[in-house]
């Protein structure tokens, strides 16, 4: 598909500088360039939406382009126009006008759109705007904080506002728009400070008592002989403090919430962690420490293709079911590896049934690319072979009946889940990264959505029967635990 691109950002900037020099005259050109160099420490790409001026940091812009004929993604949010093949890379296309609820005329399928190709972390997106203007250099200190005056856009998506040549630009926080901004360093520092000051904080809390309490305690102490805490008591108290700091650190750094769902694993992991690091080095100082702590939590073959051994273990745990249609809910499906793998197993286990999988994910890029997932040759030759087909270009993809059995949807399971009754819930390692209230609510939703003979699979280190108010029948098949109503 051909694409018509504008000159590079650097070329536009060079041209703008040349125009400024020509206006000032040849004698002033050198002086002007020096002055610009001394005051410009921030550059932004400017564009318009519904007649208003906006900008984003030039460091986030890979290129500008014109393109159309985007590939439609079923069940995507309204502002996702589809995906686009950018020189071999499949990228999602987001219409910023629709994202901000700006009314736009109904577009034609092949209408050419102005796009900013932006890079957030290691992910690339196409952003559709009305018109792309130019590159503007400013002094960063001239950026003013966002103001509620810009009520047509959620203030959390605005980095600031800046006036240049009598034009007011709204500087957008493109990282926050795509949900990629995580103040990891700040959270890590906060966690480190909490660890460093933990004992003193506890001491402060214990001293914040009323004068009457202090007098009463003083009299009681004078009437009784003082006794030092036993060494064992001190050790138990220290371990409780260290454990609680780790629980808080996982929550702040990785959104991992410890409840009855995963508490058994957490306690065992803390013991192993203490043995690995030493009793005085258990605290999570950085996000890397949190990742290392959680390394053993995730289920086998998480985020990748399933091994034959793991596929066989899940296959053996699937219950008998003579229904003509097997309905599955797969929240947190990620990039689709898990969903396709489970679809193949279901086809093998229930060959005469029609399989229907509702696969939900909150990561926009992952859910956009999931329907396009191809199968590597080595995987296609493994246990997946009966369920894949070879295309004319030599690549492998899943057979049509497997692909037709899956409905990929952008959806947060913490919200309302409008689903029909299901036979199977397959939700590995999902609930632990939700709030305690959401865990309880969604676990109840699992029970409500499951048919009478339905079953639920959760993460290898998660248990539904230990959650408050839950009533589940537990069945273990090999290394796999199955929860039934």
C-alpha cells in the first residue's frame, strides 16, 4: 500500500530556520541562529483539531504521513480506526478527534488522513489529526500548567499550554493518552523511603496518643516491673513489618494486590525471598526488585505459545460436556497466545461442539494485533499442527474454524460484563492485578456467569476458594486446579 509522506521533521525545522534568517538579513543570520540556540530547549510538532491548535513533544514523533484504507478491527473502541501496514509493521490507528469526542463527518473507507506516527516506549501508533502544521521551538520554562478552561479535553491528557507568536497551543501528554505513563521512579523512591523510615513511622504512630492515655500507661508501667521483649517476639515483629512493606511495595510498583486469592503463594514466596536475599535485605527498593519477587508467580507458558506438556495438563483437566456449544470467557487474553492455544485444546476435547470464546483485554495494542497473530514454523509443526494452515506466502496461520471461534474485544473485566452463561472461565494471573474489591466482585461474577456444570481456571498460584464469601468446589487434576460451582 503506497503512502504519501511529508518532509521529515528535521527538514521542516531547517526550512523554518532558513526563513527566519532571510527575514533578518544576511548580517543578522549568525546572530539570530545563536540566539535561537540559546533560548530553544524544547521542540514540538503542532497540528489542529476542530480549528484549535495542539502540539506534542517532537521526541515522541517518528514521522508524519498520509494514509487511508485502514484494516478494520472488530469490536474495537470507536476512536480506533483500525490497523495499518507501515512498511511491514502493523500499527493501530487512533483518531484523536474521536478520542476527545470531537464531532467529525463520517469518513470514507479510502479517505486519506493526516497522521502523526508516534513511538511510546517500544510501541508505534498512528494518530489521525485534521492538519499538521509545523515544528515550533520554544523555551521549556514558558510552558504553563494545564487549566480547567480547556473543558473540552480531560485535563489529565494536557501537559501544559504555551503561547507562540500570539497562538495558544495545548501541549498534549501523548504518553498518558496511550496509557503508557507510569511514574515508576517516584513510586520506587516512595517505597524506598517507606522502608527506610518504617520503624520511625511506627514509633510516631504509637506516640500519637492522648495525654490521658499517656498518664494511664505511665502509672501502669510504674506499678509493674519492666520486662524486655523476648528475642523471638522481636523477630516475629520484624518479619511482620518486612512482610507488610513488601505487600505495599508490590501494590504501588506493580499493582499486585495480596488477598486470600494469592496469600498462600505470597507467604511461601516471602520465605524463599528472605532465604535468597538475607533477613536484612528483603525490601523492594526498585521496580526490578518487584519483578524479581513476582517471577515465580506467573502460570506456565504465560505470554507465549504453550508447550505440549502444559497443553496436555490443561486438556486432562477439562470436564466432560456434551453440549452442542461450548462458551468460554477469557479475560486478560493478552496478545492472543493463550486464547488460540486454548481454542485448539477445546476443539480437540469437544470435536462435535461449536466453540465460542469471548477474549477480553485492556491493552489496546495487544487486542488490535491479536486477530493478526501468525504461527511460527516450529510451533506449527508441534501439537498445534492439526489446527494451522499454510498460506500462499509460506507463513502459517490458524485454521478458519479456530479463528472464527474467537471474538477479541477491548474490554476491562472490572466493568460490567454483559455475557451469556458460560461453560468455562479461563482467567490466569488476571485477578491478582486488580483491587481487592474488584477481585471479590469479579470472582462473584465468575460464579454468576458459569452454568451449573461450568468450571473456572485461574492462575497457577491463585485460589478462588480462599476468597471472602466464596463457595467453590475444588478439583485437582495433576498440577492443574479446577474450580466448580
